[in-house]
C-alpha cells in the first residue's frame, strides 16, 4: 500500500523530526522522507546521503510593460497581498509579497502585465540506503514558505512517503499535511504540549484528515495528553519515554533506534499501528468530543 504520512506538531521541540526520521529507518522498503520545514530543514542531520541533484524553484511574479499600462489601478485592486501599488506613473511590483496567483494579469484590461519566474528557493534530493530524502530550502528573506512546500511535494515520486512538517499550525503546515493519508501529531505531556496539540487537532480536522498522537518524553509531565486523546477519540499511536540516552544520541545526530537498544521495536510498532489505521480509512476527522 502506498502511504503518505505527515508528521506534525502544534509547537516546536516535541520530537517531530526525530519521529519522522526513525519511522523512515524502520520502514522495511524504499520510502521517501520529505523535509517540508523549508525555513529550517534538519532531517539531514540524522539521515544524510549522496546528493542526486538540486533544482531551483521559482514562482510567477508580475512584470509591467510601461508602454501598455495606463495606470488604471485595477491590478492593485485585484491583488489581495499588497504586491502591487499604483503610483502616478505606473504600478510598482514588490516580488517578495507576491503569491503568484496571476490575478493581476487577468485583471489588467490592456494586457500590460506578464509573468516571470522569481526564485524562492531550491529542492534537493539525497539517497541514503532505502531512504530517498527530499529537502526544500527557502531563500533568505523570502516571507512565504507555502509555494516552496508545494514544490517539494510535487517532486514526490509514486510510492510511500513520510512528510516532516514545520512546527505549529500556520500556512506552511497546512500546505504540508493537505492530502495525507494520516497525520501523526507529536506532543509532550505538559500544559504547553496539550494546548498546542489541541490547536493541531483542530487544524487537521478542519481539513478532513485523520490523525493519531505520539506522546514523547513520557514521564516528564503527567497524563493530561493521554486523557485528552481518550476524551477526543484520538488514537494513541505510541509513547516514547523521557530518556537521557535519547537526548545524548540526538545531540550527536544519531537516530535513537541505532543508538539505544529497544527503540527499534517501538518504532516498528508505531509503523504497524499507522498502517493498520490507514488500511481502515476513513476512520478519523472525529468531531470534538466524539468517539473513535
């Protein structure tokens, strides 16, 4: 079965990237590991590999032909992102604000606007054993990550894929998880962890996607996240202990299943649970307070 699994979290620092990397290593067959945290990609610290190539990614941005423009201002009215401002002479274009929707060119009655590619970043692929890693890297100063996230996803080949989402619940996260078979939400057993997990669950449910929860650093806090999962009908996929050996392995850029005996079985069990849930879809998008 071809799976597309997104690993996300409501906040940073929960262990989301660690879960994604270790899942890829126990997959047992060729799998794509996709780093969609394009502003801060870090899967390469844990799973390296030889580069297979790097592609420049551009988005279409407007270019105004002065000889055709009469300064009517319809292009600026059509732009919802403030990427065009009309002065007395002609429109001024701010490429950093442009979302590449093409609305300005369609609104121009004189055909004075054409589109040209404006670089936003790169997508690079790496081979490491049975893992093909895709990594997006947003150029410094670019304010909008979703177009690059979508470009990374467009390069996913047929077959199973694990997507490492950015932290939080903002637009880049939505762009990452959209279209996934299952969203694995990684949380920690603290008040902050529970609060941000609730936001992430709302986001996933609003997209009509199924989700399950992995609780990391169990023993650090209390059982509030587990109780929340029970109340909300969320599958509790795995619990990872608060283990100093794991933190030490992480600081060395090592996968926990390679550095600490016993964790391979935990991630094999997590993968089996994910496959089980995906095999009996649709199963999630349960309303708040509903049953699984």
